[in-house]
C-alpha cells in the first residue's frame, strides 16, 4: 500500500507536465505552424527541458498526434449531452455549448484553421470528427423531432456551422474593428450566440415550428 501511494504524486506530476507540454505545443502550432515550431520551442514555452519533452512524446509528430487527440476529446466532451427531443431546447443548447467551446478553445480553433489551410490530413480527420458531432448531436435529433425543413442539405448545414465558427475566430482582429467590444468579451459572445442561433433557426427550422416560438429565453450571463 505504501509503495502504491508513494507513486501517486509522481503520476499526478507527470500528468500536469504532459498537459503543460501539450498546451505549449498547441499554442506554438497555432501561432507558427507545426513545421516552424521545434521541440526546443515547446520545451521553453512549457518551462521544461527538450529532453523531458522527448521523454514523454518521443518526436514532434507524436506531440502533434497528442494535440490532435486533445482537440477532438474536448469537442466530444463538450457536446456529449447535446441530444434533446425538444427542438427549441436543442437550438438553445447548441448555441450555448458552441459559444462556450469557442471561448475556451480559441487557440485550438486557430491551430485547426492553420493546419486545414495547409492541407494537413490530421486536421482533416479532426474536421470530420467535428462535422460528425454536428450531424449526430444536433441535426439528427432536430430531424427526428420533425423540426428541420425537408429541403435542408444536412451535409452543408453541418459544414456551414463549422466554417462560420472557425471564420469568426480566424478573423477576430478584423471583426473587432466593427464591434462595440472585443469578440471574446462575455457580452459580445452572447450577442454572437443569440444572433447566430436565430440565423440558423430561421434558415433550417420549419416555419410551423419557428412560429410556435414566441421569443427566445433571455440570454444567459455567458458561456
């Protein structure tokens, strides 16, 4: 028992170090790209030695795999409980969860945008995972509830949602020139949440379903 207990702090320390290295790699990859970010760069940002990075991950490619896995795991965990039989609740939940996800994972989205633009196949697999989430956790329940317009192209609907969210993060500096507050400020994100949710609701929901909604619930304090 004593031997096992003495191992726990070391494991906890390793997990903390792994997360710090992974996050440093994510930030470096997002800012400069994978090819321009060295293991030494990651080590310096994480406050560890290059040897420790190699001890945990071996190569930079393994580090990129860990970063990609983390991005997908966070998205899956965020939207895991999205399914709802109530179409209005599904709209609200999707908007709130997406807003919170964007706020907390802006670096990951910038990384994904950079890698997709460079044709990285690993980034493409992340995109496929995110599109599957939109299909399975949002569009399919809405369709099953009879809330979607029959002519909706569900493939493009999922793509539009992803591209719209990614573009807002990617073009944040330019958008800030036209907003009353920083895009990532809580009130501004909530404005974006309400406006975007209503836009998609009007475009994708059957008129009979939309007309039954007298008004969206008051905006939440923030994601």
